[in-house]
């Protein structure tokens, strides 16, 4: 895969923004202890990200060694908390994204890639993967999207046919995060092609399985390890089935529900970093006998950026709190789906605006390769698309309003 070169190392991260938001009633004492500890750890980490695949492996290793990946699995399998906690995930992703969007990516994919195993895995499947994910010894991936099935999951064409002793998978998956890097892929395929969404099942596909080709890497404007997976006569044992037969669509949606608010948090972290970079630059850049910060127009712009960030933050924290407050043994309420959609849409769209304003404030320096605001400008764009594009979130919200 071709990676963007970074001849100019990023400047040291500015102090993490105020953690005053931890005083909001959405959080409890465990969350208030988590965020500052992670912020201090993150500020000390320096990883060469010129090779995104090598960097992702290194981030997984560091996050696992430091114990942060333990928040991706429940305590029964080496996790930090009794169950997956959305508020912890939000704080972790916000803080990591402030420091390095690639570190956030590495963390998030460990959770998303193993989330379905946490929710529906057999004891043997959970024991084989979850502790290793928490230690950073296995890299996880979530293989749902296809060339003609992105937002329309029911349209996927990858086929899983029952054969003596197991299953045979054939088809193509694309835009797969950690593709070519993962140790296993939670893969969704049609087990009943005529049943639409009700005919999808999930399978755990080991990276070295014959019939799986993950060599087609995808280069992005902001380097992340992605690939297209090709499954051709890929045989799996009966034990590879994850969750109930034909229960894959529901399992995929349940997994995405856990992590949707955390996508908003990643955008929030990038926006906070952009604001910090803008403030630092405005204070030091001199022009016409004063600093850029002395101009009223600069102050107005910084105020607008702050308001956009804090409005998105409230929606993000609310959505995470709503999920954590729901009974663990019952379906999530409809109100949560709308709240998560609102948070994801608002945080990613607002972050795009904030980062654009920060880059504009930097002038010519803002578009120079190696400047933090330049890389943030590329990093944020994908968040408005993956795990439900903005337009999909708007459809969810529109239907929620009509049904209220």
C-alpha cells in the first residue's frame, strides 16, 4: 500500500484541553479517573506513522501492553469493566483521536472487530479471541461492506453454503479496516439468499484460511490499513458460525450500535485538537504589529469553533449515557438509535467545519504536508461516511420524528 510521506514531523501535542466536561452528570467516578490517565499516557507516545500498517501494529501493541484494549472486551475475558461501556469507549476514542487518529483507529477496530464475539460468541470462541484482543496479541476486523452493499446491508452477496462438516464462503468484501493486517475477520454472508436481511449469518474467518485473499490493499487520502477481501471456496468448520443461523444482520446492527457514539467521539477528539492548534498558532503568529489572536475576527472564529465542539460533545455524551443506562438484557430503546444518529452526524459534520476553520486560520502553513491541521483535514473526511454516512443518519432521524 502506498502511504503518504510525512517529511515534517508533527509538533509536540499541546496540553490536552480542559477535562471540565467530566463533571457532567453523564459520567461516574470511574470515567473521571480514566480520562486524565489516558491523556497523560497519550501525550508521551510517539509513533512513526509514515507506514500506516506498521504503525497500526505498533499502536495495537502499545495499547495492549498499557491495558487500554481491556476496555474493548468484558471483564470475564480479561476486560477492564463488567461489560462494554459506551462512555468509557467515548472518552478513550476522544482522547486517542486528539493525539493520533491512527491510534484511535487501532483501538476502535479492536472493539468493533471483536464486538460480535462479545455479544454472541460461544465460550470457546470468546476464549480463543477476546483475551488475545485485550492484550493486543490478535488484531480484529469486521467484514460487512461489499462493493454493492454499504449502507444497504441486506444487499450483500457473499454466500455461505452448508457443506459436509462446515461451510463454504464465496464473495467479496471491501473497505475492510485492518484488511491484510488482522488475525481474524468477523465476516457476514448470506446463508439464505432469498430472505434478505433475515438470511444473513456471521462467521469467524482466520486470516490464514485457504480461500481468503486479503492482498488487495486500498490507499486512502488519510492512510489507514484497509483492503478488499476475496473469498473463493473458503472452507470453514461448523464452529466458525458466530451467533444463531440467519442472525447476522441483527448481530451486525447490535455491534454497530455499541460503537456508533464512539465514532462521534473520535470526531470530537480531532476537532478539539484542531481548536488547540488554532489557538496556539493564533497566539504566536504576528502580523501588522500584533498577534493573530488580537484580531476580533480571529476571536469570533475561535468562539464559533468552541460552540460547535461543545454542542457535539453534549450529544455524544448523552448517546453513550443512554446506551449504558439501558438494561443489558433488553433491546435498546428507539430513542437511543435516534440519539446515536444525531451524535454521529453532528459531531462529524461539526468537526469537519472546525478543522476547516483551523486550517484556514493557518493560511499557507495549513496546507503544508506535515502540519497537524493538514493531516486532520484528511483524517476527518472519512468519518462523515463510515459506520453510517451523514445522509443515512438523517434518514434515521427523519423517521424517528415521523414516528414520535
